[in-house]
């Protein structure tokens, strides 16, 4: 498995309606993508966050399909529209599917994995936390990943509830949730 996110900071006066229309147009093209578990088209809006942001979070079952996307023609749309983004990438450690059929919000939490920490114990505890979150009726999916470069853990939770600004982590509105075909 392979997870990644790239984000585009947009001007404060940017018409976010353009982004909503883009996600509505491009999102369905990602449904049933080979090797992809899901792609979340997400956004933050100035006033609810520090500024306007358009981003994508991917969870790939097949890392080779992720590489094909980044090196292929499909990624040209991103490059042509926004330039070459910085891509954060992670090694998924635990993925849990919840009962919800779609998502309206995504939350990203991260914290350092300190030197000398009981990594096995931390992983077991975080897997239990993922299961608790997945058992919630409003959870579409939750996954824990390792940023191997910065030695930090990152949790993504996709919720069927509308964005809650007081929830822990960085919150995003889900504009479209594409579900792929994982083998």
C-alpha cells in the first residue's frame, strides 16, 4: 500500500466554486481506478482555515499503480493546472473501513514517533484507536501511516458528517470521494 497527499494553496479571493466544479467533473473519472482504494478531493476555505486550499489524498492498494499515475499522462492535468506540487507520502500501517458509504469531511492528525519509543506498543494502541474510530457509524475509513522520512505517524479519518472545525487535527471538506478497484 501507498498513501500520498498534495495540496495547492490558492489566493484568498479565489473563487472556490471553480474547485467544487473541478472536483465534480474529475472525481467520477477516478471511480473504479485499478489499484486505488480511494481518492478524496478535499478543500479548506478561508475563514474556516488559514486560507484556501485544494488538495487530494490517495490511498493506493498497489504502489506501482500510484507510480504509473505520477509518471503518466493523467498527472499532466495537475501539472498543467497548478504546477508541480510537493507530494507528501506515507507507508500505511493500518487501514480500517467503517460503515459509512461516503465521506463529507477528512481529518488529518500527526505526531512524532519519538526516539526510544515502544514502536510496537504504539502501533498496537493506534490500531485499537483506528478500530474505535472505524466502529463509529459516521466513519467511511480510517488509516494510520508512517512518514518514514520524518519519523511521525499520521492518521486520516474520513467521516460522513459535515466538517467540524473543533475536531482534533486538520480538517477538510470532501468535495468528491472516488472509490477505486483494489485487487
